[in-house]
């Protein structure tokens, strides 16, 4: 059975922003797109850049190291369509953001 782990509070992640949270020793990038929170692996597949520190434009985050772009809703890489990052289901429970592991 999947476990939901609290990773942040809703007031820590405003619409249009991203952040990094650590869950069970793994870094997860969180993004708020119009009030909906998405979670993906924080590591860019190109050179390991921190996606949670990248610029978010709509549903697309740009890796701060080499500008590889990813759709945060699907994990699909727009720069290299054969690449993607893992995504994680998110549940907002009151003021808590929880990621399913």
C-alpha cells in the first residue's frame, strides 16, 4: 500500500513557484501550477541539476544548470522527448502537501 508523506505546508508553495523537499532520503521537486501541486524527481536527467530551483513558466520548469525543460504535470522532457523524470502523486490535506511514495 502506498504511503502519503507530508513534505510541505500549502503556505510554503505559492502559485507559480517551485521548491525542494526531502522525502525518505530522496529530493522531490514540488511545483504549484494554478493552485494544483505537482511532484517530480528533483534531478534533471541531463546533468543532475536541481529542477526544484528552476524557473517555472506555466507547466514548464527549466533546469537552472542547462535550461532543459520539463512539463511538471507529466515529467516529460521537452528538450529531449526520449527522456523524462519520475512523478509522484500529490494529495493536499488541509494545509499539508503530501507525496505518495
